[in-house]
C-alpha cells in the first residue's frame, strides 16, 4: 500500500462511497482531503474516513483506531453503517 498514488487513493475511496450509498448511508467524497464523509442526518456530526496508505486500511475514529482493510470496501462499508447506527442510537436502542 505504501506509494499509493493520489489517484489510487481516490479510486479506493470512491469504491467505499459506492458501497456506503448502496447501504443507504449519506456519504460524500472530498477529493481535496481526500476522504469520505458520512452521517445519518444533518443533526449528527460527520465521520471522516481516510486511507492510511502505510497500513493499507480505511481509518476513522482515530481515538479508538477503528480500521478496516482497503481491499474489502464492502466490509468496511458494513462496519461503518453499523458504527453509525450504534453511535446514533438513543438510550435503550443499542443492540
């Protein structure tokens, strides 16, 4: 993954974005950053997902070091959708 070009990084993020949209997640692509932003609605803060080229993974929640391999964008999208669901659940709604 080291030596990923900016174009490859963007292509990887686009693929993740496609999978997120298929799951009904409100996702957007920032090519300036580059990163994918997502949130369930406008009242919740965005989550930014970037590519860590040194580890070959998507990364979010840097405080907890949440990661998922870039060669599995569908799996990363599923984890992110579940993470959003859990983060935004009200009291008594968490599974």
